[in-house]
C-alpha cells in the first residue's frame, strides 16, 4: 500500500484518498498524487488544460464580478500579456487599466 505524504498546503498528517483526489481534513485542500512528490512544480493551465506562459493572450470564459468594485469582466474579453504568479491557479493581468488577478479556471488560451 502506498504511503500518503503530508498536505502540501498546511503540512497536515491526516490526508486521505477519496477516490479521485487526496483531501486534507485540516485545511480542506484537495490535490492529486503528483503534487505530493517533493520538488514537483505545478504548471499553470487554462480551463481546457493548455499550459499557460508569461505573455500569453487569453480569453475570459465567464462573466466575472470584481470584488470591491462595480466592474464586471464580460465573457469573451481578451486579455493580452498575462503574468504568472507564485500560485499556479492565478495569473496577473491588466484589464481597462486596472491590475487584476484572475483564476486560470476562468480562462482559455
């Protein structure tokens, strides 16, 4: 039987496998087995699974309300020259002159 490693987010020891993902009951973080290996690097991917790189142009696939503002980013908005962040699930970009962080699950290349 494979030994399950600690949670990569909080370091919790009580991680369990729920059939498709590993789950940490302490912080509710869900992750795949590939992320449990030491030294693994998460690759930012869009909603279709395409790898994202610095400077890519992407399209928003869903209307997004911007927190703390009345601004709404409409579906189909093209975003040029994205910048990757330390978090593989987020990218930094500029829309209408405002610097915004978007989740990669709402983008397509």
